C-alpha cells in the first residue's frame, strides 16, 4: 500500500509514513516466524479428524511431542480458517462387488439389515433383521427405538450362543456396521465382513426379500399403538415364516425343513464315506 503511494505521489517512504501517521518501522520489519511445521501438523490432524475443534486438536498435537504455545497454534488455526464451522463426512473405502454364492450349510453366511416404521402416535422405531443365507431362516428381528452398535453386538451374541458363529456377515454401509466397535467384535470372533457397494441394495437381495415380506405381512398390515404389540406380532410371524411358510427358492420347503434335509444328507454322505474307507482298509488287509 505504502509502496503504491510512494510511486504515485513520488515521495519518499519517510514522508509517506509521516503523512499516514503509521510507524515507519513496519515497512522494514519482516517476520522470522516459520509456521510450516504447525501448518503441516494441523492439516494432517484435521484431515483425519474433521469434527475436532481447537481444544481437542491442540491436545493431540501436544501429545505428539510438539511443545508449541497454544497462542501460536491457534493463530495458525484461524489463518487456515479451521475455526469456522465445517461439515466433514467420512469417506467410505471402495467396496468391491461380491456376488451371492449358493450356500452349502448353515452359518456359512448371514445377512443383516435395518428397517424403520412408526407407531400411531408418530413415535419412530427400528428393527434389526438377521437372516441365514443358506436356508433363509430368520434368526432374529430386534425391535427398539434406538439400536446402536452395542445393542447389535448383544443380539448377535445371543444368536451365536444357541446357533454358533457365522463364517461371514453380509451388510450395507450403515453407521452401526462400519463403527470401530462392530468391526473389532467381528475381528475378535473371526467373522469376515462383506460390505455391499453404496446404493446397491440388490447385492444384499436375500435380506431385502425378507424385509419386503416382513413389511407387507406385519408393518404395513396393522396399526400399532405400543412397541410391545409390534414385538408380539413379529415373534408370531417369525415362527410362521420359519416353520410353516413354504419358500419357492427352497423347492417349497420351509427354512426348518430345508435345514433338516441338509443335515440328513450330510450325515448320509458322511456315513457313506466311512463305509467306503472301511471297505478300502479291509481290502488292503487281505492283500
């Protein structure tokens, strides 16, 4: 600014500053501060934790071993406009399309999903649905106003206690399913996570088929005044679905009948294998 005035009015720097009332020393002052490291530290942290404010960000920086004064860090923080409200969305990792393969036994693969509806009063509730992909058996439909990751894990633990662990679970990219708590639980239990691609519900078609039947037969068919009414009718529907309702994909067998047939076939195959092995060993002993 002063340089432009000097060039335009053809006056010296001394006269220009004297006329403006500003201190002449500021013209010759050059900051020796190098905030490159502070900028890099702030950018790295904000990129990884976009929802953190300054106190939390500064605490992370101090824990990393940097002994910068909080005034210096906040000065750079405001220069970078990090003090302004920002909307940071977590990017999902790229999901690979994985076709639904025919299952050979129970607990080879489960599918899980959420649904939502409301009571007559307008109060909303959610359902957490669990399906065995092999025989299309409904393993659970948990109903509650709130279903956080901890509640989901508790439901799955209850199923595992009487049915056993699945080898893998297929699901969408809901916040409860991509949470660290849920991922750690699956890792500790040796369960593989299969995430479908965002916006591709057909990649989880088995559970979507169940959702459609459940909505038509229960949620859209009745008016509910209390949550207990939904739970009671849902339990009755699960028993009907698993034990008496024929499924075209199971050759008009019920899920329970299909599981029993599979168990019998497996036992017969194992018995035949033992018989063949015994015969081979007997023939070898005669030679």
